[in-house]
């Protein structure tokens, strides 16, 4: 993980936090590393959705006639 770490405070559902702590302990990982990986993954998914949707819209628009014929 990055060595450029910044401390912050947040809150989490107590049951979820207990599961996170158990997972970290079982897998010999730091909670900070797990959270960084999870947030990074989430942000990547959020960024990709609009780009994916735009690409799908473009394909549909460019192939609308063919798609209409296939639908018949």
C-alpha cells in the first residue's frame, strides 16, 4: 500500500466493524489496507459506469437499424 497515509476519523455500523476486524485478524491484514483497497475499488467502479453507459449508448445509436431488424 501507499506510504503517503493520512489519518482520518469515520463511523461504521458496529456489526460491520466487528466483521471487518475479524476478517483483518484472520487474514493478517491491517484494517487501513482493507479499507483503502475497498474504497479504491468502489471509486473505480463508480468512474467506469458512466463511461460504460456512454459506450453502450453509442453502440446502440450507431447500430439502431440493425438492432431493430434483429428484434423482428
